[in-house]
């Protein structure tokens, strides 16, 4: 295989992996087993810190290091109240790559990560913010379209790729995420200038993923059109949409928004507290589905590529299939 390796060269150099295929951090799913399996198979695994305390993250990194023979990253959510302590934990372990998700990096956070010697990867939701992040010194960007599973922005992957890759691909490595289920799509984004890709949904049913069998079964059964974005019901309460498989939990989220909007009305909570309550709701609902297997009431966060997840396979098999498909597509252009 050489064509994808050539096109991924800047990505693999940055990540220290064989393929610039990141398994995007997925709360509750991206823990020691999946992360080490992805990295050991030549991809790049990323621990999802989510709402973990610094002590829990410390233990998770140590456990992942014990299983991983290759580099892996840690994904931190920018609005975590202990962000700087979490950065210190990554530094203590010599984590080489920190991914900052969930909004623009707060003042001092990029500097703190870079001071530890780690590379910083950030999500860029628009071309203007991508430029700003590059000026601030990020080492790489992820652009993620609304086809993705979990929290999403309003723009599709294909449009973000067209807006951002031609303008900035020569500045820093850019990884494209959202809706990628096969290698042919990877080949196309590499040809547009991407240095690699990030997938989440496609890796949920890896054999090494600890997601509950019920959660995996729901993925294996679902088609693209069942992975729907949550709807904001109250204009006063802006909620970041979440893409998930439709179930009773989808309706429960509507009720939750009403409850929180009422608390806003009565002044019981302010906007910041209201939004945090919504985020805590998602974290709890995802745990219920991924860990406890309650696929009716929990949150089945999944991207539209879920229709292309058809069997449980090892992380190594998934990465090999994606790489093979991408390579064949590129060779067919000769
Ligand atoms: C179940 C699930 C949980 C996720 N949790 C997180 C998270 O905690 N932090 C994050 O930055 N992204 C999260 N994501 C997004 C993934 O990291 C990745 O960017 C996304 O899945 C890529 O799009 P795809 O699902 O179409 O492959 C999650 C995605 C899924 C499916």
C-alpha cells in the first residue's frame, strides 16, 4: 500500500501512527481497550475524558499505556471545570497528543498543553475560526460535519471540506470527520488535501469496544435515516444538537428541555446552569445505553454512517478494510 500512505504522510508524521485514521473520542466507549486496540492496529486511538475527574483520567491513561504499544491521544472537553488539572495529568504521563473538543480553547490552555511538549489538535467549526486557531498555534485541525454521531454543528462534512481544505490544507494537517464509513470516502478527502480522517460510529462495534451488546446490536440493525439530530424546542434555550438513533430517549430529551426551560423561566437556574444540566443529561443518558445496555431510554449516539456498520470485527480488521478500500479507489484513478 503506498498511495494512501503518501497522501497521509503529514498526518502519520504528526500522529506517529501507520495510518492517519483517528478513532474519535467517544464518551464511555473510548477507554483503555478500544483506544489501545486502535493504536496497536496502526490507527490512532483517543481516550474520551468527558466528565472524568483528574484522578479518573490519571488511572485511565496509566491503564491505556499498559496496553498500548503505540501513541494514543486524550480528548478533553474545553468546558470541563478542571481543564487545567486535566492538562497537568496528560503532561505527567507524557501524553503526546491532546485533542480539545467542545468549543474554542480557553485562554492559556493551548500554551499549557504545548509547554508539556504535546501536540494540540482542535475542532474548527468554520473557516474563520480555523484560521484563528492556526494563528493561535494549533498543530492540526479536525473538521467535523453534521453527519457525525454525538454533538454536531450545522454544516455537512462535504461543505466544510470544500470550504476549509483548499484554503488551509497547506498550513497544518487537517483531519476530516463525520459520515465516513468506507475507504472510498477517505480517498476522496485525502485527494482534496486532508492529511487524514477521524471516524467514530464505524468503530463502536469493534470487538475490543466495551459497548454493551445491546448497544452494538442497535448499531448493527440501524440504517442511516434512523440516526437523527435532536431538536431544540425552546428558542430561549439553545442546545447543541446531538445525533443519535431514535428511541424513547429521544422523546425524553424533549421533556428534559421543557423542564430546564421552565426552570429558566422561574429563575431557578441561569443560562449557564441550564446548559450544563443539558450536557449532564446527555452524559448520563449515553452511559445508560453504552454501559448498562438500556437502549430504550438511554442515548444511542450514532452518526449517519451507522448503516455501513454490519458486523462485529476487530479494530485491526476495520482499519485494514478502510485502508484497502481507500488504496483500491486511488489506484483505480491511474
Ligand atoms: C457514541 C459517540 C460518543 C461520542 N462522544 C464524543 C466525545 O465525548 N467527545 C468528542 O469530542 N466527540 C465525541 N463523539 C464524536 C466522535 O469523536 C467522532 O468525531 C464522530 O463520531 C465522527 O463521525 P462519525 O460518527 O460519522 O464517524 C462521539 C461520537 C459517538 C458516536
